[in-house]
C-alpha cells in the first residue's frame, strides 16, 4: 500500500466519521466535531505549539537547584539524653506487651519522619526493632539509634 492510498483511506475514514457524527450529534460547528473526534480517539492532533520558557533551557540547573534546596532543608540528627533513651525504651516495651498503637519519630537521610504503627519485636542487643506501619501494614526493620521519640497513640 502506497502513501497516497493510506492518505485517501484516512481522508475517507474521517469524512465518514464526520457524517456519522453530524447525524448522531446533530448540527454542530466543524471545530466542535473535531473536538468530539479527538475525544473519541479518532483523530490524534499533535501540532500544538510549545510555549517558549526562557529559564527552562537547561534541565540540569533544575536538578542542581532541587539538590541545593533539599540540602538546606536537612536537619541534623538530634542527640538524645539518657533520660529520653529510658523513656523511649519504657514506651517501646509497654507498646510491645500491650499491643498499643504508637507514634514513632525517627531520623532518616536528613529528615525527621513520624509514622504510626505497632511494635512487633525489640532487640536491644542488636540495636533494632520491627514495627508494622498503620497505613500499608508492612513490616519495617529499623535501628534503635535512629529513633527520636515514641509516644503511645
């Protein structure tokens, strides 16, 4: 099949589609029919002009700017006192035995993140614990040294 045959077939198909829509949709303007054809995926229109964005010429600069903003938003890991560590330990043990929901605040990659979940296992010698998050019910292993705060819900 040659290119001209394909163009003729496409043109005939579009004319048939236009006549079919004229009967089905009633009399409408050609631009309205064109919109209907586009919505029904009969016509694919890709000839739109792109707007000129003067400062979007280098995508690398956006990556660099995003990294700089994230670096400025970073928080240093807080140092816990001995009393805070004891309180966290007490709350973890209580939540483990009573199976109560807790709010965990932990430090990860420059951010302090708070999640809700249930404590499943605590290993103080191995410096890790396992908790099940409330949203997706996934098991998460985490180091005790990453914990900042634990509160009962």
